[in-house]
């Protein structure tokens, strides 16, 4: 799932929820909800996350869509 991908990317870069939220300009609770699937990822947020890690937004969603096929 996308949530797992967010967690893996964050953890592999040794970032806490708080640090990730600060980079995104959101509160820690909001980021936690994104990572746990309690909030949806809307257009702007994947772009911002991908930019932080120098990824393409597609990199965040590829595994999710691959599993659905």
C-alpha cells in the first residue's frame, strides 16, 4: 500500500514523523494520519513528498497500482 511506501521512505531516510511533517509544512498528527491511511493523499502532497526525496510522484504509487493489476 501507499501508506507502507511512505513509512519505508521516511524510515530509510532516518526521519521521525515530526521531522517529516516539518519538511512538508504540516503538523505531526496530520502526517501520521497520511502514513496510516486515515487521510487521503491529494494531488499536492505526493508532489511535495516526492520533491523532498528527489523522486517522481509515480515512484510513490507504482507498487500500489502494480499489486492491483
